[in-house]
């Protein structure tokens, strides 16, 4: 039988029978730091000489700008290796059979305990069960025929503990009562009773109580078995105390010499993956496979998720090969993990083929499957595939949740499907439509984004007002999109009013909103409008306003105050908004006619900090400049700086390549604001010999002869004008 399209790519690389053959990452080569883009050391290597200044200074940027610290849910552990003695044979990594539970000889009927169960059910959640249990098992002589003549039997105690599983407080109260019974009416409480209580705590996600009970077991001499450790590790994992899960996993070996079973092992794999400890995951998986273990669906889903988070396409191929080797068919959870992983590695075609194979195998997609696929199609801007997914969803009449519907709306924003988004949004607002949820703040935000991207400012603002009138509090993204939409429409005053209204309601602006306000400053058409925006921005970020005013002054040294102020602003901002901040600052310098050197000073400082790395590519036959991630003003500044470098090399009589190319991109987004047209106008204004490429849309090319001729002519004109 011919392989399906999804499974065909499994054979792109030679099969590997064992994980030991998986290649390890190579060490990164060191980069030589040069002090000037115009002067290169005579003995430098050719590979280093081909790098741009920003690429060479990228390691230096880490000492100039620091990453903004983010709080971690748990400390990342650095566990000691489990097997440390290489002279001894390595032990088996896990028990290939689930630890056998001690089964009672006969389960008693709960009929005699029904009065007690009803009494316990009537008690408050945090009530002490001691009085109720004493009255039932040890009634006073005057109360008639006793319900029980002695304390509970072991089977009765287990039955009660299992019954109280949904209530962890009552489970702990019952366990404490059992431990406090007098020796003549009690029985030894062995591990199984504590395990039942631990499972109740795990279900309730009460990690501190679970760990305290386990430590109490150790102090009391109650042995911890495989089930105890499995429950503790999975409880820590559910509560996202990953370091604790690793700690108890290591104790399992060191203290008691127990081997994890399949359930424990899969949980530990997930813990290591959550902590980003990929080497530990691969080592454990390798050892277990060598011990004869057959991975289950959970283990494969963990591996797929881990490789997807890391963007490791080879790792995803490894998951497919291992599944094929062990003869296991993916279930819905594995398919979902693989789809999400392929989306994060930028493989939309393979994700589509995998989805087709999934449906062909009879595995019905759920809301998470469609959510993952909608995200992939949205990122890839695949409008046709998005429409087909839309139609398939309606034909299958699958139940949708808020996450799926909001993802579909965001996908429509990405690919420009306005009518389809309006249809879904209206269905969500229709009280008679029960197959879709009601719109929440994220639904409104997605629709506002669609109208804002489409330039339909009035509809975006109307929907924002409808959101407020309906009692749905907008999030910061809603405010950011509305303000940006009004700014593009040159309704600056109205945008400021929206911001002020949000601040009055307790809105706490973030870095993205600050960037939006910076774009408002750049879009302002007059000094009065700019001052209006700056007065509001000053309430949010005083340092940004101080930097903008400093850029507008005539006398500011690039090596003193301006450098320190820009560095302080960038260090206070999140790493992902630092380049957009610089883009907006350069646009402000251009649009408001700040001193001519200011835009280039900001660009060169940002280049020193590594924010504009990988713009240049130098080969012997061609030099190229990639402007796709820049604003219009920043793109012009980067291009002028690039031309200055070429001019300097021409004066110094250094070799130049045969051709030059500039890539502005040609976004397929329906609502994209093209950089190509603005850059083409700049080239026409400067009368530069660049023309659009016939083979690459969004590229402009020039030959060495034409560019050198233009540079020489420009230089001569500048001398004559001087």
C-alpha cells in the first residue's frame, strides 16, 4: 500500500534504529568583533570579513542591553545524574510492569456504612469528622443497639477513604482519626491507606498537603512504594512544581531503590520537557527503549510537544519514526501535539497532510485540533485552506469553544476574511445559536483588529463602544488596536481621548501600548498634535518623552546623554519591543524634521545594541539588504547608511560585488501596508539606479557599474554645490 502524504516525509532522512545516533548540537563558532565597518583587519578571515558590523557586534550587545527578568513558576533544578558509577552495570531505567496494587480479598458491602456516609455528606467541607466517626463506631451504651461493636475494619476504612476522594479535607480528617485510634481497636495503617489520601490531594491539586503527608509517612516509618512516588510526582506535575517532581523522582532511586513504572515514567518525561531539560528527556527515553519499554501515546505526545517548542523539525521526524517502529497508531492527543509542533516549526504543508491522514484514519478532530490548524493557516496566510477548514467545520457540526472561535476570528484577520469573520461573530451574538459560545473580550478584540486592519475605523470604534455598553471590559490589546486604528486614520485627538478614558478606568499600559503611542507621535501631522500625544505618553512613560525631546534638540552628543537615555529606555522595555521602539523613534525624527543626523544616530546605536542584526548579507558576487522588519523611516535610514558604507569602500578603492539587491518584501496579507511602494518612491526621489526585480517580487536590484556611476556623480554634485 502506498504511503500517505503525511507519512511520506518520514523517509526524507536515513532511519535511525536507536536514539544514540541522534546528532548532538554543534558548538557555536565565535565571532570576531570589529571596531569599524569601513576598516577591516588585514589578517581577518574571509568569513568574518563578510559579516556586517551588526552581526559582528551581536555578542557585544548582550553586555550593553540585558534581558528583562521574567518571573518563573518554579526554579529550574540541576539534578545530579541518577547513575554516576560507570564501572557498574547500568540498572534498568524503569519497571516494565505497573506496580501491583494490593487487592482486598473481598469488597464489603457499603450498606452498613450508609448511615455514616449520609452523616458525613451533611457535614461542612472543613468539618472535623472525629465526633461523627466516634458516634458511629463507638456509640455510648445508652443509645440502643450499636451500629458497630468495634472500630472499623481495614476494608471499611479503605471504603470510606475511597468514598471521600472528592473531598481532600475530609480524607485527611478520616486518616488522622484512623491514626489516632487506640491500639486495641485499630489496625496498622500501611502504605495503601496513605496512597488513597494522596490521590485525593492530587485530584484537588493540593501539593503542599501531599508533600507534607509523604514526609509524615517517612517520619512515621511507613514505607513509600511505587504508587506513592507515582502519585507524588504526578501531583507535583499537575501543580506545576516541576522541581519538586524531579526531586521526588531522584529520591525514588536514591532512598528506596524503586524503579518507575510506565505512568511515572511518562510523567517524568513531561516534567523534564516542561523544564526545557531536553538532554535528560532524550537520555531517559533512550535508556528505557534499550530496556525493552514500548512508549505509549503520552510519551510520544510529550516528545512531540518538546520538539515543537524547540522548533526542532528533525526531532518531530524522530517521533514519527519511533511510532512507526513500535507499531503504535497516533490517537487524538498525539495528533494534536504533532500538529502544534509542526505549526511552531513552520511546516504548514506537513501539518495539512497530517490532518488529512488523521481524518482518513478515522480519528475525529476536536476543538483543540481545529484550533491548532487555524493558527497554522493564519500564520501561513493560507486563505484557501482556511476557507476549506471553515466549510469542513460547518459540515461536521463540531462543537466549538471560545478558544477555537477566537482563533478562527484571528485567522480571518490574518488572511483578510472579513465576511467569514462577521458571519461567525454574528452567530456568536445570536442567542438562538447554541453550537457556538457567546463572544468574550477576545472575540471583540479580534473583530476590532479586523476592522482596524481593513481601515474601517468607524466600525472598529462602534464595536469598541458596543463592547463597553455590553459590560465587557476591554483588555489592553483592545485599547492598543483602537488607538492604532484611529492614529492611521489621522484621528489623533480621538485616539488620545480613548487612552485617557482607559487610564481613568485603571488601564495599566504595557510596552506594546507605549509603542502604539510612539507611532501616534510619528503619525502626528503638526507640532500641536505631537504635544497632545506626548502629554498623555508622559503619564505612561516619562523616559520615552524625555528621549523624544532630547532627539529634537540641536546640541546633543551621540556619545553622552543621548546614548545613556536610549540605553535606559531599551533596558526598561521588553526585548521583543526594542526594535519597534527604535523604528518609531527614527520615524519621529524623519516626520517631524528633527536635526538631520538624529535618525542615523538612533539607527547606529540600535545597530550597536544588536537590534538591527542580519540586515546585511555580503557575498563575493552580491550584497543584499533586508528591510522587511523595518518601518518606512527606519528602512530609508538603513538604506542610506548602507549606501554610505558602499561609498566609503569606493573611495578607499576596495572591491565591490557585481550586483546589489534590496528586499522590502511583498506581503500576501490583504491589509498589509506595503513597504515596497514607499521605498520605490524614495529611490525615484533620489534618482538611484535600482529597479524592481523580475524574478523576485519585492526586490530591487542594481549593477555595480550603475551604482558606482551614480555614487561618483552624486559626489561630484555635492562638491559643486559646496
